[in-house]
C-alpha cells in the first residue's frame, strides 16, 4: 500500500514538473534555473533597500523633495550612461560583467549599511552612493537582458524574459512586506546589509554556470560603437517603431506609478497599507502576464500580445482615474499591470530576436534607455502636470498620448503585424 502511494506521488510530481516545464520552457535549462533562483533572492533584497532608503531619507530630511531627488539620482545615470553600457556588453563576456556589477552593488549596499549602523550617515553620502549605483545599473541592465541569449535557446527567449518580469514583480510584492518587519527588527542599516548579502546569491549562481565566456574586441572606439548601435536600431523598420513606442509609454504612461503614493493619499484618502495593496494588485497583474506569455508565446503572435496589452494598460489606466473607490481601483490596477507586462515583455523579446549578436548589447541598451532611462523625464512631467491640472487629468493626458501612438503603430504603420518570436 505504501509503495502504491509513493508511485502515485512520484507520478504526480512528474506530471507537475512536466506541466511547469511546458508552461515555463526556460526553466528546463540548468543555467537559467540558477539565474532565476539567484535573481529572486537578490531582487527581494533590492526592494528591501528601496523601502529602507526611502524611510531613511525621510527620517533624515523630513522632505518629499529629497525623496524624489534621491530617486532621480538613482535613475538619471541610466539616461546618461546606458549607451556606453551597451558598448561594454557587446565587447566583454556578459557573465563577467554581471558578476562585476552585482559585486559593486553589494559593496554600495554594505557601505550604506555600515554608515547607518554607525549613525554617521547623511543625505550627501546617500546621494553620492545612489548616483554611483545608478551608473553601475546602467551597465547591469543591458548585460542581464542580453545574457538570456547565453543561457537559453533562442526559441525559449520569450519565456525567459517573461519569467524575468515575473521575478521583478514577485520581488515588488514580497520585498516591501518583508522590509517593514525587518526594519522594525534590525533597523535600516540591517536592511541594507541584508540586501548586500542577497547579491551573493546571484554571484554564486553565475559562478556555478557551465557556459563559455566570449569577448568581442571589434569595437575599440566607444563613440563610434554607440553611433553604429543607434544607426542599426533606427534603420530597422521593426526595432525603430518599437523603441519609439516604448519611449512614449515610458514618459507618458508608465510614469503614473511615481505619483501612486500621492493618489492613494489625496484621491482615496488612504494610507500606506492601501498603497501596498495597490502595488500588490499591479504586481499580481504582471505575474499573470508572465504566465500567459511564457505558456502561449509559441501559439500567439507578438502582435496580439502587444495589441491586447497596450489597450488593457491604457483602458485600465484611464478607468483608474475616474474612481475613488478602492475596491474598484484594485482590479483596474491589476489590469494595468497585466497590460504593461504583456506588451513590454513581448517588445523586449522581439527586439532581442531581431538584433544580431554583434550589436544586441547596444540595441538593448537603447531599449533600456527608452524604457528606464526616460523615467526622470516622465517623473518630471507627471509631477508638473499633477501640480497644475491635477493627477487624474495628468494621467489621462498621458494615457491618451500613449493610445494615439499605439494606434499609429498598429494600424497606420502596420509593421509589427509581421513580428515573430
């Protein structure tokens, strides 16, 4: 009788494993499983630091201005340095680059932790470290994006990129929840140290991989290499329109997340608990998008994901501005998160698939510039318009601009109808 139960259990386990591998084909690769596990731990640590740093800045300055300034200093280097990051990625082995960037981020986290524990930290130190860390991130982002090509087969790249989006949004849900408890137990300094330790998971995972590191020294002049990358990207009829759309939505659509704390307080009259629920609803939608893309990318064309995701994101965002009911807002944010990741995970996969190996790092660095590097501009415009015409009107304008470009891209231009994974 015991043997029969064991056989059933083993059979069920095999069925579950087969189902998981079918839904998430990237997980059949040993190297990707190592990367996935390390990144999950590290990204939770990153969110620990985001929460801890925001709380520390507020404690030191009691100023919303400084909270925004530190956030801007963290992302501004992506706008300035991401193109150089792409050149580095195309020249040197990606695994070694990521080990270097993760090690530097670990050092910065430990430095913040030590300064905080010793009670000698000040806002200037935080600002300098935030800016330096941003420079490292400008190299790290394109390296991690293109590294997927080294650890999964091209046919399973959409699954890997979708899972990466899921990783980030899982950490977005778990990290802030853990951060509150951890800060209460060990203080912000302890949270910084915990983040530093979390980078070890990625470094160990990278060192444990069986891959061949390849260098390419064909681009000795960085400025010439950047020019070649820009020319390559915008001369490609598919890549160029996807980059333009990404830029527009980053500035006018995605920027709404920056003022979500303000909306939570002023529009909904709610506090930090409800804000956490809003973030969780958005992240849950992103996780569902991950499952959909990873499970169906071999059956559904990129055009469908981009179209459906784009209109879901815009519709959810517009409807969100017309309610002050939390129970209605939560499903709308879920739809918004679902739509955002459906379209941008697909765009990321499509661009990587279209770009040739020798220039992929530079192309993805331009995508990184458009998606993440434009956030300071997007944050400025949404903040400025919110102060002058109200947050709801500011979001509606951004959503309508995004809709106009999406419609042009889909129906007037029409090129992306022919995209393939």
